[in-house]
C-alpha cells in the first residue's frame, strides 16, 4: 500500500464521487480508478462498489478507511514534528470553512499569513456548517471556520470576528433609494433566503420574528453567490454579511441598507478538536486569526473603498 493510494481511497469514501476526487487531486478519473483497483488487488478484497449515482463502501472498505485515516494522520504528524525541528516555519494546514467565511472574511488573514510564512501549505475545503464540525471531529481537517458557533462535545470554539448583516436589494427596488430600513417595513416582502439549516438563516429568521415581520420566501439556496444573483435580477430582497456585497455595492448592482437603529452582528469562530495538539503553523494561524483578523479585514476594506457607508470601518474581533 502507498500513501497516495490510501489518500485517494479516503477521499473517495468521503466524497463518494470519482470525478470530484480526480479534480481535487489534479489527476484523471481513470487514474483514480486504476489506483483503487490496484489497492483492491493487493488486499484481495472489494473496497468500493460503484452505482449509477455514487460510490458505496463495503464492510472491508469501512475497516480500511479507519486505518487509512490514522496512517495518513500519523504520517503528517511525523512530518510536522521533523519540520518543526528546523528554523523555518514549515508544514501544512487543512482548513474546512463555510463558503461565505472562506470567500470574504478569510482572505485578508490568509494573505498576511502566507506573506509571513510562505513555506506553510494550505488545503481549504468548503463545506456546509454541520459538515465543518464533522470534518474537524473526524480529524479530516485541522481547523474549521463557522458562523454563529455553537458548543459541541469534543470541539474547542475560538471566536475571532464579528461581521454585520445588512439588507440588499437591486437598484430598481422601491427600497433602493434608502440607506436604512425598519425591519418591520419588510413585512410581506419577496425574500431570497439561505437554506433553513444554515445558522445565518436561523439567526435572520429569529431577528425577523422578533420584529413581527414575515417575509415571502421566493427561493432558498446554500450558495451566497447564487443568492446575490437572484436579488440582482429582482427575485426579492435578502439579508447577507456586509463583506459579501462589497463588489456589488461598489458597482451599483446591489443596494445595501442597514437596519435602522441597530447593528446586527454575525459572530464567527475557529474550531478544532478538543485535545488536538496543534502544530507550530496551526498555532500561528490561530494566533493571527484571533488577534489580528479585525485589523487585517479593516485594512483590506480601507484600501478599496473605506466602508460601504463612506465612514471609517469599525469591525470587531472577538477574543
């Protein structure tokens, strides 16, 4: 057995799709199939069953999966220990993140970390919130990034930033000329929402309920880019993180309105498995995100447009 074979096998169990695993590992789908075939021949047993829709794992495959994950984790741990004996910061970080945080809050800190430690390699996996927790608990990611963090058994939660939720509409919408809006004025409005299981959606639902506001949900999705496009074409209004609409607000494609009389905070946190010994690169990344992310994000925003209100940026870090 070779490490590459085990890595492809673990990815297949996780993704249940040969095409996705091939793209993730930058190889062809036949190469993935051949690698698994050789592994099965060497072990003398069937590990995976292909169906028309997905890949099924045999009982023998499940047994190997547990061992393979442990082998790969131990190999990475040994590599990290040896690298840390050198003067340079070397190693890798496997990061799982929800899409919105990975696309909009992470880049400023990631850019600075890479500038400081160019020899540290990142593998970033975009997942839904529950999947981020699961991936971290299973040891398939070193660190995770989530919105509206919740306490879970076996997980350490490290708050690092608070974004702001704002209302968005297209430029033809009746609200487009306003800068603020009372939430109760949204009652009955056509609305594009996140999927119901997404924590940000749950927070928005609670906020609207608190203000006795019921919106007309025309569409639900788990992809913030699709959501913004649906608002842009006039399907409805929505509530999204402020950082996610910087470009659209600057171009005029979307209008950003702030809830009148209040700032709606959206807390973000980094998570890792309780009891996990973090490597030096992982410790450095945790330190940077929890102590410097707010300043780095504010600096990044100021370089382009200040803030969307034309006022000094005032984001907050949670420590």
